[in-house]
């Protein structure tokens, strides 16, 4: 494998010219560039990645910070973000925080002090404006995902309020009147609060419908199953459940099946997130599908612009979503009476 000096001799240029061609940071005449590239190929020259990072001040790496990779939504989103980053020439390192504030703060600080990443895409549950204001004074750009906005940062999310209202309106249009929201949290989280507000708005516009709320501790299958079992012990069977995540909905489907309740004939179920598991359940799960590709593309585009020095005002991108109807809410399946 050749060295930079060998390439320079063969191409008849200086070693600095070889570096300029490799880095692409300095314009080099087309003929000279062609000779250097030919020499590089002939000698199988591989420039030092460390040296290139030192010269450019960049690592070519970005970080994705998410609460929970056990949640398929974040795993699927991480995949699309990795693909979008790769198309922009970046490698993406994924870090899990479990939604713990100290862990989220630690990752922000580590990215700054050790210069591991050129920038971060962060889906935070616990960071405060003050935590992020410290990050804004560093040289590491941060793009936010999720429902919680923070002034001064690019932010990519879906309209959770509108998406929840659309899901509930779908149930109402199918003739369901006794609808329970499964996923409210007693310690409010932004996603849960917005989805609850969308549920309440849709139900408030339907005067003949009755609404109820079932609380969960976490957006998990167990949380959904436990909340649904508690509903069933109450003795009044609802017409439909609007679950604040697909994991909650999958837990609800298990509890309904165990109780001998037919879905959607007796109780219809809608989820939120469109994870792959929901497509293969029995019945398959109607859900709100955030456009993960659009979220990923917008987040990576924003991050790369910031890394490249764009200092314009922070942008807020609302990505599309859609309702995907499957077997768990087949039209006309409202329970008689």
C-alpha cells in the first residue's frame, strides 16, 4: 500500500496537493486532480482517517440518542435514521438513555468534551431548557426529535394532537360510542398529554359518545394488558380502545383475547406508531403511522446543515402521518346495542 509521498512522486505534484485532492477542501485543477486520482488507484493509497479528521475538524460520525431500543418504534426509527445519515456520508452511533435525565445530560456533555461526534440527533424525555442551553453554547449541533420543543433547536416531530384526534374520529365514524383512551400517565409526558388532548377533542365533538381514560405507567405491552384487564374487571365493556402506542395496543389485544372478547366485533382497537409487530398480529392492528422516512430525512438534513455552518434561525418540521386501517377496526364491526 502506497504512501502519500509515493503518490505525489508518481503524479508529479506536492504531497500537499495530494492531501487537497483527498480532502476535497481546496480546488485543484482538473488535470492535476485526474493524475493524483490515477496515482492513488495505482498505488492503492489509503489516507489516514485520523489525519483527515484532524485536518477537517470532523469525525464523520453523528450520535442518535433515544430513550429505549426495546421499543420497536425507536429501533425502526434508528434504522431509517442510519440510512439517511449514510446517504449524507455520516456514520450514526446509537445511545440509549432509558429516559433518565442524567444519562441524557451525560451524552450531551461527552459529545462536547471528547469531540466524538460532529452532531447529535436527540429524542429526549427529561432534558430541560437549561440542560440544552448549555449544549447550544458548544460547537456540536443538536437536532431534537419527539414532542417536546426547546427554543433555539431544530425540531422534527409529528402533530400528535391531530393524529390522536384522527384515530378517534375513525372509531366514531365506524359507530363506536363508548371509547376508552389507554395510555394516559399520571406523571404527564408530552406525547401522552398531546394524544390525550386529541382524544378529548374528538370525543368532545361527539355529544352522544362517552369517554373514559385508562392510565399506564409505561408505554409497554404489559402496561396495555394491565390497563385493559382493569377495565374488564370494571364490568362495562367499551366499544373501542384508543391506545397511545402499538405496544400498549398489543398488550390490550392479549388481555381481550384472554377474556374471550372478540376484536373488532365486540371491541375495536387502534394503536399508534405503526411498528412491524402490529401488521402481523391476529387481528392486524389499525394504527397511526408516522412517516419515519420523512422524520429521518428532515432530522439528518437539519443536522448536516448545522455541521456545515448554517447559523440561521432554528426550524420546526412537522412530518406527515396517516391512519392505517387494518383488521382491529374493520368498518361496520361496532358492537350491536
